[in-house]
């Protein structure tokens, strides 16, 4: 793509203010981190309720970006770049995409539906890619922002597009339709998810169907509610399990050995098709995919040979701990240029180690001749500052010379044979390969070996929860996020990096050590240490951490060291006790505090804080108000008498929710970030961050009268199927959770814990659950939730989260 700035101004109907009207753009970006940002990038400064990309423009100009679509020009950026001023940058992005789409005239498949969009899209890509150069939306880019970005990635070499559209309320689909303009429509499934945004099912169907208003054909499961909304231009092409008059009538399904055989009638002939799935949703998605192949006129033998190779789609770019302190990003399931770009961005944003290696297979489906393709890939890899490339495959081996510092192997087996010589340590490794290369074997080799229990942390959920709380803040109120105790057990450094990206104002930790390890990990944000011991003051100063000072004794000790080091205006935080009676200056010591600090230039009162004892409890509302009032009074006094302008803050998570008038200058977000609220209604609005998972080690059937576990505390009254899970109280599962109180989830069903929890294992009742050894087990997550467990154990979610032992591996994903 190459579009002139002049043309862009016309497309967007923008006002232009800039330095060079004769330039062109070849890349679109909305992400300030993206390394593809360059001189020929057109950056759209999107604004959301909590984030405004206009803030990043200054940095982007410094990094060479020249062209911006904005709603205003930030003061410091005037006369330094080209600005296209519009009313709404998101609308502009959509207009741009819609114009860009109109330049191409090949078939475009548009998918929508409540479930299955992403899977059907990935499967169609797999099924059709032998014959087409497919462009598809990456991951599940199906939103008002994701769709335009996906469409803008089309290039001259493509000859088939597959894009998904997701909506959550009315008036969204019309916009997406204009951008995708599908010629072939697929309605995957209209289940009941995301119903909140619609008054009823009918409205939801009607809105989804808008995607197909200009399509030549619509593929759907036969349904008269849907048919009401098929436009006159569109040919229906339906399938059904029940209705014989559907175009494709699936009259029988047989399942055996994890396979399903479908028997169907099409154009008066009967056919059979074997697919490697038995679950209802996968079979339905496979039928949707089959419909497309039939529509394209494929022979039944070709259909069979391709569809029997369908695979379960794991769409996540998983970040895992590797051997020798490496960090690995597992993308071992696809290899095309577009998804390589995304994976490199993830590698970049993770920014854990300076040293970076990419293990890359041959790349398929680019549409470009190999020469050109590998030149582009090499360029991309160089611009991402990758230190080492390990290419695996015949083709990439031929183009080895294009890359700097590149080793190649013809096959994955060759690589594995030479694994020991490759010396992986203290680096980030992206593993990116087409399925046929079976890079999962490489992942297994590189992954740190621990037992099979993991705490999975959903980084997107953290971002979501952060924004949820930010949206409650008045303009200009700052936010400190508490990452003490390894981010409430969820992982300190990874979460701090994410928060840094989101430009929170402060981090808070409990002890100096925690702050030092964040600074050593490259965190630049200011960090307040809640509980600095006098012995750690030197280290605090050395690592530029900021201590909370809560007593005269502590103040004098800190001043002594700070003076020795000749510090000037070193930031400290003054904690006052307003009723919690834990740490803090009491009211009667405040005068002496002021006297000590008056005229002192060694330290600077960066902030004044206090902590509430009952912000989560309506019963103590008056007490909470009295704390806030006392805080206001004491902090005002310090501020006025010292003539300083410190940041004032008192609210924790439930304070943010319950005392919006007491936000002062900053709030301190803790548990809410991790998806837990003390309020039932608010809980529904947060996303689950941590899922503690394990697997079934062994299954046995015991007769009535036998017992399970230590002390025979479970006696079977009838024949019972027992599964053993390798997680116990040493991993942080309370013993009190056993003996009929607690349960785990297996296949989305509850399996009660039998007898006592052991040190490293527990046993559960799976009599009613169809399951096998090796199956996944959820200890907590969506069900049971951490809050539920806490309630049953008469404690609070904080304790459950922070009890998960450090021997449990943390896996981060987006
Ligand atoms: C832990 C902590 C917080 C955060 O509390 P949450 O209830 O988790 O939001 C805020 N301030 C101080 C002083 C804390 O110790």
C-alpha cells in the first residue's frame, strides 16, 4: 500500500497542518509501541475513556514518525510533523479502511455470530490456503478498531479475504459492513452470549445480519428468524440437522474415537465426511467450513482430505518461563507475514531481555515471490533488533544470507539434534512456525520443567480492570497501582511492565526488595515502598525508590543517611494515621513532623497518604468518613505549613468504588486490578485475571465402603470414581478446602474434594464427569472464583491469591 498524504486528507475530509504535503504513507498504526512505526507510518491517535494516544505523539516524532491523524495538535508537537485534524480519530480510521477496501475486488468472506467466528476463520484459512493467497484478520481482531486494521493489511498479492466482525450493541455493524463489504457471508451461531447490548434476540439477529446486506450469498444454519433479514440481493445457502429442505441436510452424525462422521445430502446426493472432533461446537464450526468448500465447488474427495486435518485452534500467544532463565513466546501454530509482525510486537512489548532470538520456520501464504518475501522478513527482523535468527525449513535455509546472525536447519529434527550447541540463556525467544513444522516439540524442549500446575495470568484482563477503575476517576486524578506480594501473587515484573505501558503514575510495593527487583527488571516508574525498614534506606536511595515515612524515628533515620549522601529534595511519602492504627504519624506528632521538615531541603514531601480500615463496609460508613475528614485536615495542615504541593491519597480499591468524593490527587488500586472486588455487583464488571490450573494424574474406581486419603476422612457410600490432582497445601491450597467443603472444575463441572488435602496432591469425586487422565482441572478462575473460596473458608480473596506458592509456575498470556 502506498497512499499520498494529499489523498489521505481528501479521504478523511481532514484539515491539514504540517511540514511536508508531498509524502506518502505505507503503514497504519494505532499502537505507539509498534516497531513498524516509521517515517511512512500514518498514526491514528485514538482516544478512549482512559487512554489518549495524543500523549504518545511527542515520543513518536522523536522516533521518526511523521504523519498523524489527530483531533488536536499537542502543544509541544507544533510544526514538527504532518497533522491531519479530524473530529473523531476512530471514525477517520474506519473511513480510511473503507476507502482502502474499495480498491480491491476479490471475494471477501465476512463472518459474524456469537461463537465460533475465530475458529471458522482460522479453519477456512487452512482449508483454502492451498489455492488462494488469503488475507485474514489476525487473532480476533473483530472490533471497531480491529476490523479496520485487518482490512488495511490487504495487499495486491491477496486474492481472498476472511474477516470477522464482532458487535456488542446496536449501530456497530453498519460501520463494520462498510469496511469489510463481504461478498460471502457466514453466520456462525447466534447463541445467547453478549446479549446485554441488545433489547432481545430478534434485535441481535437483525443487527448481525446487517453485515450481509450487500453479500451475494449467506451461509447459515437454517432458521426462520434469520431468514426474515436476508436481503433480496443475497442468495441463502443453508444447512440443517433437522430440516430436509436446507441446501445441505446433515441427517446423521456418528461419533467414535474422537472423530465424528457426518452424513449429509447436497444437490440430491448423499455424502459422508469424517472430522477429528466430537464436541458440539467444533462439529458445528466444521459444518460452516464445509459449506464454504461446497460453495466454492470443491470435490468431495478434496473436502475429505483437507477437513480431516483440521486442528483445535489455540489462538493465544503464550508467554512461558523457559530453561536457563529464558522467556519464551509460543506461537508454534502459524507462520505468515502478518502474524509474524504481531508476534514481534508482542516480543517487543514484553521487553524482558535485551537479547532476543527468533526461531522461525518457512513462511507460507504471502503471495510474494520468495526472494521478495524473505527480504521483507529480514527487514522486519532487523528493525525489531533481533540478535539471532534460527531458521528451520528448506526455503528459509536458502535465504539465510539475508539475515544477520542466522543459523538454519533443514528440519525441526535437525534443530533438535543440535539443541545442546545452541546455548539458550537469559533471553527472550519467539517460537514461530507453521503447524507442519511441529514446533511444539521445540517449545517442550525450551520450556522450564515444573509440575503440571500453572497459574495462568490473563494480561488483557488486567488492562481491562485497570481501565474499569480509571474510568471512575475524575480528570487529573493520578493512579498508583499496588504490586506488593508479587502483584498479589500474580507475578510482579510482568504486571509492572504492563502497567508501565499503560502509563500509570506510581507503583507501590511493601518492601524495598520488591522495589529493587522491579528496578533491576527495567521498570522506570516511580515506586513507593510502604514498609521500608531502616536497614534498607541505603538500598532505597541507591535504587531511587521512594520510602513511605510513618514515624519521627523513621524520618530522623532517613534524614541522617540522606544528609550523609548529600541528597537534595529526595522524594518521600508521609503516612498519617487516621484510624487504621497500623502505620503513620499520629495527630499529636504532626507538629513535630512539620518542624523537622521545615526549611529542610534534603527531602521533598512527594505525597501525603493515609489508609482506610473500612472502605469496603457500609456498616462503618461514618467511621470511613471520619478517616477521610481527619486525613483532609492533617494533610492540609502539613501542606499549608510547609508550603509544599504534595500528592494526597487515601483510597484503595473499595475506596475508589465507595468514596468517589475522596479521590484527592491520587488513588491506590490493589485487588481490583487482579479482578476481585469486595462488592458483588462490581465483581460482575471485572474480568478474571488468574486461573489456577492443574491436570488429572490418575483416575480409579473404588467400591462402596472404601476410603480416600489420610485419616480415612472420606468414606465411599457407593462406588466412586476418584481423580488425583497434583496440587496440595504446599502450593497454597488450604487444608480447610477439603473434606466436602471445596470443589475443582473439570469439563466445566464441579468435582468435590474427597477427604483431606495432602501436601502435594488432592483427590476429587469425578463419578458424574466424563474425563480422562491428563485432562485439565481448574482449581480457581471462573468457577470456583477466588471470592467464593474465600467466603467458604471465612477469609478474604487477598489471602487466597497471595497464598499460591512460588513453586507454581506463572504463565502470562494475552
Ligand atoms: C495494599 C494496600 C492498598 C491496596 O488495597 P486494595 O484493597 O487491594 O485495593 C492501598 N494502600 C495501602 C497502604 C496498601 O497497603
